[in-house]
């Protein structure tokens, strides 16, 4: 049978991420796939070696706008580990609030794009309308809608008073009701299931072998989440448990994100209700020396930071591994055997972010 090579990307109406998948097809069936990256390298890691240690908080936030707070959180936790700094309990709870608000808005953004990729433009509009309420809360608590810049080494730079906490809790309940009204269009619609159930299957064994992370891994039934690590112990205090789905297909990965949106709503509510009084920031001893690894959970999965200090005001090395870098190899298993029409939906199901992958 004759084979045809089809370039998917780096510009595509369904996937506006600068990545190319070179697809080898027999008729309309994919038999081989090779990812091609390298379109938007920005030199952020080298820039982090030239900036001051405090300046890097703002730099790493710009690795990925959607996950900006969690990048800053991971960097700050790494420097705190390196310098022996323990952030105040109130600051840890405030970090959970902003991290989970970021996770909600990231998942709502992705669910909208996923619905649009299937052809449900009205569902896309409704999900992004709900997301606007989350962005309004980020703006109310930080002054910014996306890159909030509230995390600092040693704690946070802004507080949330009792009146604002009550307002956020009420808004979480409103957001839950809005989300309840839209979820059936994703979870139960016949067309969505035809496009996602049994498409892009990744078994639990394959996910572990390929190093998958986040909803891509948990959609294959593996309950691995960096929020369960000991140094992220605030989540244990809040009673967090990871969400999973067993089937490893595009539908399972979608439903993990649906479940995680509800979980994040609950975490924001409980964090604000349980948040202790006290300081939000402590001083930090400088300059740091030594090396440390820090892992936190982004909306897309495990975020890995390696930080090395040499006793000067500048870092000797900063190394970042983002979740999309870990999840791209799963496409080599999920896409072969799929029809060409299913490629955009399967690729979207890992929620790729190439800008943060290449940095």
C-alpha cells in the first residue's frame, strides 16, 4: 500500500502550538509519527544564570503564562530548600489558593479548546465564559489576570483578607454550578464520545515506560501527583486525593481534567476556610550555595526544577523540565493506528504547551 507523508503543523487551526508532527499514512490511517520541535527557543535558562536570584521569579513566570504562578512556586520552593527557609503556614495556604485557581483556569481553557477541536464552538464559548470568573478573582487578589506575580522566596507578597476570602468561596460555588451546566455536553454527548472513546489509547504500563505525567498519566489509571510529595504537605492537610480514569483514551484524559476542576474548586474553598492567621513572608539568607531538585504539579503534570547556587548573587545553573516535554513521547504510541481526522483531537488530549517545553 502506498504511503503518504503528511506534515501536521507547526501551524494548524486546531493546534496553534509551534510543533510539527510528521505523519506517515497509509490511506487515511497513521502508521508512523515523528515530532519536530525547535521553533521557539527563548534562552530562559541561560537568562536565569545572568539575572539576580530575585529577578528570576519574574523570569520563570514567563516560561508559561497559563502556569505562571506554579512556575514561580516551584522556583521559590527550590530556593527555600536551598537556603533552609520555611515559609509561614499562611503563605503556604495562600500559595494553594493561587495555584488551584491557576489550575482551574488552565483546565477550563483546555476544555474549551478541546470542545472547539471537536466542533462544539458554543461549548467552547461557555467554558471560556466561566473561566473569565476565575481570571476576575486572580485580578482581584493580585492585580493581574494571568501572570499574578504573588509568589516570592520566603512566602507571598499579597494577602487575602476575610472579606475577599468569603467572596472567593461564594464565587467557587457559583463557578461549580456554571460548570455543572456545561459538563454534560462533554461527558455524555454522542459526538464527543465517538471522537474520543477508544481513540489514542495509552495503557498504564506504556504511560509509565514513556514517563508520562499529569492527566495524561492519570487518564491511564496511575494515581501519581506531585501534590502528594512530602514537601507539598499543605495538600495532605486539605485532604487531597488525585483523580484518575482507567481507560487511557482521549475521553479519559478529558474526564480527568473535568474531575480535577471540581477538586481544585474544593481545594480553594477548604484552603481559605482552614487558612491560619500570621505572617505571609519571612526573610531569606543569601547568597545560596549547593544544589536542589524541586517537583510540583502543573495543570499538565509534573514540573521539575534543578537549581544550583555557588554562593554568588547569581545561580550557577537552572534546569527546567516541563510536563509537555515528558508527554510528547506518548504521541508515538497514541497516534499510530489512528485515522488522520483523529490526529488533532488525540494530540490536543495531552494539552501540549510547546512554548514552555522549549523555553
